[in-house]
């Protein structure tokens, strides 16, 4: 280049075709990205919906029936809670803290409960998942004496347990991010078949599970109750401020993506179309120049 003028060969070549092709391709990709961001915005609106749970099944393991004042009674109770997650993202339960287990209306402490090992408790996106809890119960031989009168009751005996599990929500919205880690701490209870009949009632050892935020708010359903009442194990732990933070991350992340991608897409497509028009005009000028040069050449030849 000299004084802002392109070399003759560059001027003759004109605008290369790859420039408008690249502009159009980049613009179309940006527009498609913006459309995808619009789809995600609609998909994650609202950013959180209530999760409902119900009891699945309870399995009793390692039952050993003891004798009052002589030997203890011990068993493990594996409890499944099935939850329906209407949200478009999965919810995991990564950590658990030991909770206490109580037996009888006087709530005599007899063990502890934890997330069942190797259970992979999680709620898949827009589907059903399970939360597993394992309660280890060891009723001392002396305690057996204090609850001996409850052992033969046909209505069963109440078993109370604490659920302490940490739920995790982690979503990326391109330029925004929403992460929630909350402890799910619930007081739960169920009626258990009396210890006298547990040995022959292993297939159906408990009634439905009920949970509440406190012991005072908990109502244990009878052993004969069929089905399971809907429970809100997770929703109470997602506060309004957490939902507002999720909405802000969604609006900033996806809103920025939509605005930026649509702007780049329109600019890219417009630039590509302008370059194609320029190339077309350059080609027409070159054809007209070649035609004019040919006419001049024929005129000079006929003059000679």
C-alpha cells in the first residue's frame, strides 16, 4: 500500500469471496445461539418449582429379637422416599449428617439414621428419583423392659427419625451461574409393626412415612393407612431469596447471551450481504471494463 492505495493486482482482484461467506456463517451461528438462549430462558421459567415426595418402600435387615434384661433387639431399616422433580435440572444429595432415631411415644433414643451408603440419592431433571435413608436401631435390653407393654399392640409402635441431608443445585446460564446448597433437616415418623410380630412381617414392617419441620408439627400415620401422604421435603429449604438469586442469574446470563448473540448475528449477516453486493458490483464493473476495452480495441483495429 502506498498513500492509502492498494497495489494494482489487489485492486483488480476485488473483495475475496471468503469474507462474506465467513460473515454470513458467523452471523447465522450467532443467531442460532441466540435462539437457543431464548429456548433455555423459556425452559427455565420458572427457575424453581415445588418438589413433592411420598414414601416408597421400607426394607428391614439384620433383625435380631432380644430378651428383656438379657439381650438387645437390633435391626436396620432402609427407607425410600420417592420424589417428583418438575424442574429442568437435577438435584443431588451429596452429604449427610447422622440423625437420631427414637422409639415409642416417649421418644426413647435407640440409634441413628444416615443416608444409605451407595444409594446415589438424586432427583433427575423432570423425573422421579429416590432419597434413601438407613436407620440403625439397637434397643438395649433394659429399654426393652420399659417398652414391653407396647410390643404386643396391634396398632404398632411409632419410630421417629431425623433426616439430615444436603441438597445441591448447580446450573450454568452461559454468563450467569446459580448454585444452591441447603441442608434438608426433617423430623419424620412412621408406625412399625410390634417387635413381637416383626419376624413374620418383614415384607410390610412399617406404615407410611410422614415428615415435618418439627416434632410438634409431625403427625404419624397409622400402620393400617394405605398409600402415602405427599411431603415437601425439599421445597421448604429453598428460600425466596434463593429463587430470586436464580432468577437474577438466569436473566443476566441468558439475557446477555440473547442480546449479544442477536446483535452479532444481525451485524454478521448484514456485513455478509453488503460484501456480496459489493462483489457483484465489482464483477459487473470488471465485465463492463472488459467490454469497453474490447470495443476500443476493435475500433482501433478498423481505423488502421
